[in-house]
C-alpha cells in the first residue's frame, strides 16, 4: 500500500537541524523554485556537498536522512571531497539504511515505523521483501558494521560520531 511520504515541510521547524548538529551537518533550506544543489537523484531529493545537506519543503524525510547517514558513514577522506555522489560499498549502504531507521525515532515528527514505510514506498528493495523484514530479521551485519566503525555504541544506539577512517 503506497502512502504519501513525509516531507521536510511536515517536520517541526528545527527538528532536522537539531538531530544532525552533533554530526556537524548543516541543513540548508532551498526554495521550491531553486534547483537542489548536490542532489544525486534530482529534485526534490536531498543534496549533499561537503557538510551541507540541501533540502526543500517537498524533500522526502527519508531522502534527507539517507544522505545525512551517508555523510556519517563515509570515511573522512571521502567526506572531505564529498560533492553529490556519496558513493560507498555494499556494507556502507546497508549501514546507512540501518542508521537512518534508528535516527528516525530521534527526529521529531518521524518514527522508525514511518521511515521503513516511506523507504518501501520510495522503492528500496531488500531480499526479504520489505524494509521492516530486513531491519528485523536480516540486518545484523549492518548493525555490526556500524558498531565496528563506532557509529553505534555496543548496545546498538547512535554514538553521535562520524566514521573516522
């Protein structure tokens, strides 16, 4: 069942900024008439250049959090050169997806349940058929990867740190 995904405009005004400030990410609001800088997928998907996350009112929250989590999960060398294409391999991509679900519960106006639903509606595909099935039954490797890189603490909670190496 497809739902309307939650957009940036539907969040409380400072919610995304408050969530991402510990990571050194700056949220930049772009008007509907401007092209989104750094958007890999094109408007209205979030853009990422250096430590700046570009969003507009119609940007899906799942897109904003996904790009933010790429910034958090990439090594410092790639982060230093970041412009539009976050890149990264299979393990990092899974870590990004796992972290965006965890962070959704810490974002006012969003929940992990809604994030997983919006990810499915956007078109994420997981071998178990849904984001929820992956997260609950097939994502242990993603969680372990995040812990290994100190992005989650040993209990599986966000550490509020960036990946170092």
